[in-house]
């Protein structure tokens, strides 16, 4: 990797800019210079941004502006990368919208999260013929929610094991697996539907091979590599959620061994 220039040399490189923010935001030429300056950087710290701007004061407004303009994205607390990848923003299909409506009307006070394994298909080499939905809800509401779905002719199952998944779910028509929602699960809201973030999905398919057995082995490696290659991943969100699920360090070891081009210091 080409070594980044030292900050002490920066003024000779870009002498024409006053490194301050205007009232209406950063100068367009300064944003271009920012991208050029950090183009070879694996990570960008707040201190790097402060040195670039020659600003020894609070730079939270500047960082917020850079994020809002799509120049940088947060990968851990106080650590950023240039925004060259896509945001993971799946669109809820008709089945997800129907489930969301049933729960929002029947259980307005509970927290729940939805996603579809179909979202993983573009990240795989060998795509499954079928897919299923995951509905996670508060532990005490799993059974009532399950029966609510069944009463509305939705093919639902409560947290099946591998054999049951293999025999009955994989070949079912748009099945929904209902399981307990882990507290503080990283989710995102789109079109008024709370859905799993990419970080949550990656952790879940790694931690639950019995349910997601079709996504293991080489395909798990493909999914992780393509996800990290194509999408913004928030490492803090990923690792914090994993720690809520497991107490070991196995996923970090898996990432280091199987996923290319991950900055090692982001996995600490």
C-alpha cells in the first residue's frame, strides 16, 4: 500500500486552501482534496481529520458534515473510511410488509425485527432455490406472535433445529421462523419496517449454523467477503452484537482467516 504523506508536508501539497468550514459547509475543492489526501488510507481517525483541517478544537460538526455529504463513513467509534461502498438498505417485500402490519396492529407495544434470507443470495456463488423469513420478537411474545401468524395463514415455525429446517422449512412456501430477539440487536428502519442490519445478519448466520446451514462452509466465506467488499460495515456494531451472542473470540479469528482486506486494528 502506498504510504500516506506526513501531515507536516500537507501545507506544501495544498497551499491554496484555508482549512476551515464555511457556514454552509465544506468547500467543494476542499472535499476533493480530502478524498485525494486520504485515498490510500485504510482508516481515518478524528485526529487525522483535525490535522487535515488544521483545527485543534472540536470537529464534531465537520465530521458530521463529511458523513452527511457521503465523504466518510464510520467503521468504529472515532474511526472512519472514505465512502466508496454502498449502504445496505434492503426493500421490504409484500410478505414482510404484511407481517409488519399484523404485529404493529396486534402487538403495538413490542419490539421486533424482520429480514429475509433472500437478501443474502446476491452475495453467494451457489444461490438456494428458496428462501425464508426471520421474525425476531421479545422472548415472552414468541408464542403469541407465532399463533397470530398462523391465524393469518402464514407458514410460521418456532426456532426449529437443523433436521426440522431441512425436512420442513426449506421446501415450504415463504416460511417464517419466529425466534427471540436479542436485546440491543442492530436493526434499521425502512418504510416504517424495522429490519435487521447487515452486521446483525452476518453475526446471526455465523452463530446459528443449524438454522442457516445452507449458508455455511464456502458460501459463508463468500457472503462475508462480498459483504465487506460491497457494503459499509460498522465494525463496532458487528463486534458488540457478536459479544452479546457469544463470549469467545471465534468470529474475529474467522474474519482474520477468511475475509480479505480487513484492517486488523478494526477487529480489536
